[in-house]
C-alpha cells in the first residue's frame, strides 16, 4: 500500500511539472536593484518540485568559491536552523523542524506533505537548543551540550544582560543564563504569544541599545486565502519593549520575513522575505530590504513596485502605500539566513550581507541551495550577488546534500552556516 501511495505521489508531482514546462522561465533571474520580473501566470495547481534529501557522504563538503575553504564546525546535529554566537565564542544552535499539518485536504496537500517529508523538510521537531564550543581553537566544536530542550520549534536566539531569548512558534520565551553555562533548567518566562502553523520561524534581533527585541512573524497562508482576520498580527516584524513587556507591529506586509540583521552605518534593520507562490518561476522574487518603522511592504495585495496580485481582494489604499524592497534575490530562493559581514571578513569581499538560500519548491527549475553575498556601499546593496558556497544540489536536481539556513559571524572571524538537511554547521574561511 505504501509503495502504491509513493507511486501516486510521484505521478502527481511529475504531472504537475510537465504541465508547468510551458511557462518555465529560461531568462536571467529576477535579482538586483531593478529586477526584470515576468508577468504573473496564475497556476490552478502550483508547481511542486523538491529534491530527495541525501545528506553528505564521508569527506564530502559544499563547494567553496575560489579563495575560500569550507570545513565542518559541527556534524550530526538534528535539523539545525539558526545560530547565535556568544561573546565567549560559544555557538548556540536552534534545532527544529516544520511539523506535519493537523489536517490534509485533497490530493495536492497530500502530495505536498509527502514531497516535503522526502525532502527532509517535514517531520518530528527536535525542539532543542544545542551549545557548541571550540575550546582549543582548531575550528571544530569538540564540546557539545544540550543547553535547552522541550521548547516548541525554537528558531531565533538573542542574549541580553543575562537573559537568553528564544523565538518559539508560539511566542518569545526568556531564560536566565550566564555565559559559560552548558545547561538551562529554569522554565523561563513567556513574553509574547503567537499563533502556530503556517510560517513558523520566529527570528529575533535585539535593538542596538538592547532595550527592544525585533520578532519576525510570517503569514499563516500564501495570499490570505482564509481572510485577513486570520492573518492578524502576522506577515510582520514586531517590536517588543523589554522594559514594559509591550509589543507592537513595527512593519507589516512582509509575507514571510525570516533573516534579521542590522547595517551598522545607518543602523537600519534589514530582513530577507520569502514571497508568494503560484504565479511563476521568477514571479515575484524573494527580497532583501531595509525595514522602517510603520512601513508596509505590499503583502498580500501587491508585490515589488506595487504590482497588483489579482488573485487577492484588493485594497487600493494599501497598494498606494506599499514600499518597494531594496534588492531582489530571485524567485522562490527561500532566502532564510541573514548576517552582516564587515569588510575583509573573507578574502576579496568588502562589506555586505551573507544570505543562506534554503532552496525552492514552487518552480519548474530549482533555485537557491547556496550561500551568497550581497555587497554594500554607503549603507545600501550594490552590484551582483556573489556565490560563496554551492554544491548542495545534484546537477539533475534530484538529490540535495544539504540546504543552507542561518548564517552567523564566528568569534574568530569565520562565517558559520547551518545546513538543515546535511545536519552540519559549516565554517567558511580564507583558503
């Protein structure tokens, strides 16, 4: 019976891909400051394509760009997603996984769940935060401890004045913590509550003065199919005042903001956003953007430069106020990780943002599956993105060795990147 179901799912997936070949995008990706975005082509049945998760064989690594080298900082984790590097050099890793939905409705939902399980993107979440320590400074974490367990789908991590903040699917929690400790047993305090399901990665970033915490909360659905009431307080970045405990929406219209970082020259908050599905390989592009207080960025009514999504009941006033993102990252790259890199962090690179691109499912030819760098000048992105790590996807797009997620700057100046299919934290340095 299971073999029959597997064959049925494979047939449904292959049929959907064949149906989509007629509108496959063969031109350049929609990326950069002024992307060429193809016209929307709404799909009655969304394209569903993902590689089978294979992992890395012994001795196998991603492909580093010329002048760089990559090695494993830590192996044999369980779906590592996001990191926090502490002042003493310890690296905290949130290990979590998307859960199977409580109900499956129809053949497409069944095919999507089966495909995501095969791709290693759905299953039982480990629900823990692991501490990694490279005590001898050789670039490998020889000490590994379970710092915190039993938290619900942890993702974002922040440490401020003796408190570790964890962004869980159901809200932000605070735990007393002293640098150097390897175990947290206190139950912690729940500071905010968020609805579960849908886009669940609650990333965190402290304000420059440490008095506030920014919390990324993605939408429940693709384009508010269940109505905007169901999307209340979602598709937004929240600002949590740590003194008063009050939370407010800082910016909205961000379908699924995940990575958060601060550009030091301007002090602005930046995020990478996963855009909507179902209207083409490159339409619309995911993006990197600065985020301003009170800003609205279009979702669900429009995308990029106020391009209206005609599948959505419209609100012209909201479209008119939508801000255009700063930098397009290509369609369905699933850009999740974001980290500011000072000039000279890696050989040949100036200052800019490193972005972990997890990789697509909603396109006929896959995109993402790499670590890239977007150069900055005068507080703004400029030029073409540069690929730092590749080789996560097989040439025939049938297998994935790994999928990039969170990115962090190591205490020793290396660049660290979570790989949630390879179950590795990779370390990138000069060759």
